C-alpha cells in the first residue's frame, strides 16, 4: 500500500475522531420513520438535517415538491439542499441521498426504527438504504471542513424524497428546478459497498396489460367470456417464448449480481375478477365470470436493447395470443420508462473516487452497474449531468430486507473515501 499523504493522514484522524458522532447521527436518522408510501415525516427529517448542517456552516434550503405525485398537505414532499462555499470559486461536489425508506415487512428480530448498535452494526429500516450513506457523507464533509480551511468550490448535501417510488417528488423535482445546473460532480451514497463504484443502471419499462371478457353467472360460464383465462393464455405464451428469449440476452454492462447481467421480466401483480373479500369478513363472493384481468409488468433492459425492441416483444406475445383466441381483446398502457444510464469510466468523479478507494483500502475498486434504477436517472436525463456515480457503505442485498443493517467500519471507510475525494476535487495541488 502506498504511503498516505499528510492530508490523508489528517482526514483519516478527523474521521476516527467522529466515530461516535457518526453512529449517533445514523441512529437519529433511522429513528425518524420516513416510510414511503405514504411519505411520512419528510419535514421532520429535513428539519433535523437543517439543524445539523446549519451548525456546520451550510446554507440550507427546504424545498417542497408542490404538485409532484404523492405531494399533499397531509404528506408533503419535503427536500433539503445544503450548500457551503469555499474561500474561492471552483467546482461543486454534490452528495445526494434519499431520505425515504420502504415498508418494514415481516421477520424482524430488532426494532426497525430503534437504530440498535450490536457487534459493530447499526440495525433498522433504511440503515444501509440509505441513512448510513447519508450520515457518512455528512461526516466526510464535516471532517474535510475541519481539516482543510482553504479550499475552492462548493460542497452540497441534499436529502431528497420519494426515491423508492420513482424520485419525482425528490431529485426529479430539484433537477427540473435547475438545482443541478451548477453542480459538477455527484456522488449518491447508495449501499454499493466500500470498494465498488456504481456507474449506472439498467433500463426499466413498466406496463399494465388488461384483458377484457364478459360478465355472466358463474354456473354458466359459457354465457360469458373469462378475462382471467385470456390472461392465462398471455402468461402461457410468455413462459413458452418470452422468458426463454430474455434469458439469452446478455449485457456487457458490469451489472451485479450476476443474474441481472441479462434481460429480466417480473410479473409485478395480477388481478382478475372481483376484489378479494378479506378473511375478517364472513361473506362469500358472488358467482361471476370475470370481465377484466390486469397484469403489471416490470421489464428491466440492457444498454444493448432499445425501448422499441422491449415494447415490440410484449406486443409480439399479445399478437400471437390474439391469433389463437377469437374473442381476445386487451389494452396495454405504459406506466413508466427509464432508459439505461452508464457514466463513462474515465469521467472525473469516477477517477477521483477510484483513486480515493485505492488510497484508503489498498485495493482497486470494482466498477458495477445496478440492476434497478435510482436517482441517477434524473440527474442524467433532467439535470443533464453525466458525471455522477453511486458510492456508499452497506450491502445492497440487505436493502428492503428484515434486519437491515449497516456496518460502522464500512461507514468510516466510505466517509474517508468521500473526504479524500473532496480534497482531490476542491483543493489545489
Ligand atoms: Zn436506496
């Protein structure tokens, strides 16, 4: 391992001094339950971050995404952008973290909003995805500011809403309002692990297919037309032709995990016929032939595939079913499309963080691409900024699972990498 520079030694020490602070900050963030949906406590967590970052000399702005999907007076979509300028003009480095977390789900052995520290791990919903990363970026910036009094440019830290539901009330809103116009480098501390740089993500296409039928008495189904059977034919055709074809499409993108290095399709949901009667109720369903069935598709695609090709394959399935079933009728509706995004490996933020990882950990980073999208899509498409990566502590596989945790050591290491990256980008050498 090559010898550390005096600046690196000082940054390392400044982060070591802040270990307890980093733990307490992460625990505080976990203890504000920012569940999305519905979008709880965004204002509370923004106020908390406001107090914290104002005390560290940042100018802060609280921004509500009025009119964004999900924004209401009951569940306002609040975001925070904090900025601190250096002594001289220079480039702006922006750390962006989402403040929302997903549903808790079953199977926890710790309190999901307790922030318990056990064996060097902090547990809780959002611990790795991504309150640990947010805390690490704050500690990194504070350590850098304490060690380096004279620097050029600006540091921004944002906490944004709704990433888990598409980011429209968060990063997309900020990007539309021009908040990334004067930003040069973006680091998103999603849980990709301390030695991996995430360059981007696969594309997404969500669509709803509805098959139509005709309602009739369930004892005489021949008098109606069953929409669920039509949907069954669609699923059968997918199994026979589409899934095998997708499994053969591989990508040169360094997607992790290995299984995501190909095109994938998930059937996200399936609804047919009457709404289910809850078990708490005693009533029985009435006998009806379903006149409607709906399926939501989640297709993840590769940089080598076009959106037209992706849509054409689903159309092909429907056309083949149509040719075999005389009364088959359907509608298809696009719900969301996000094109694949991948930052050039030679771009400045990738190169800087890569060197900082080598200098901190003594090993070269691994370059990866995420199977799912994250807020980089909005920074790329709306913000028109390509120089963006995801880099942060935690294990991606733990995200959204029970007993989610983030390791304190990993947070310390990634904070050091972030602080060192700030030094390379904002200090004249
Ligand atoms: Zn996340």
